[in-house]
């Protein structure tokens, strides 16, 4: 089963899009070619007070390999606040760039 993880970080102070872009570009290379990661989208709330990401993973195991206590500490240091993670099953993904409709196997999230 594919997994989507939504990461949310409430910043100590709001930032603008240019600041967010600069922060995101500092960490983006570490996610390139990361085993099991299909896609990561960086996010910034309209008021600039919350940043985060939406990650699409091939499996829960691949996601868990990233979200370690060390990763949480690096994120908290980089953004000045700890992340909050929400895990969601993603049984079907529509990818309009690759023109694909991807259906995951039926293995549940809890296994």
C-alpha cells in the first residue's frame, strides 16, 4: 500500500514565499533518489505561519525509514519547531505529468 505523509511545522515567526523557497532548497537535495519516496511537495500556508510537506511513499516501511528521532531533530533545528506527521493510505494516485493511474496493492497500512 502506498502511503502519504503530511508533515506540518508551525513556525515561531511567519515567513514569505522567498524565505520558504530558500529554506526548502537547502533540504531538497537530501530527498532526491531517497529509497521508496515517489514524490515530495513542500508547502507553505497562505499566512506564512506553517510550512511542511506532502510525501508519497511506496510503503509504510520506506516512510518509517526516514522519520526517525534524528530526522525530527534536524527538522526542528532547521525550522525552529518540531514537525507533526499524519499518515494516510493512498490506494490510488492520479499522475497527470506521467499520464499514469497508479493503484497500490491491497496490503493495509497497519501491517
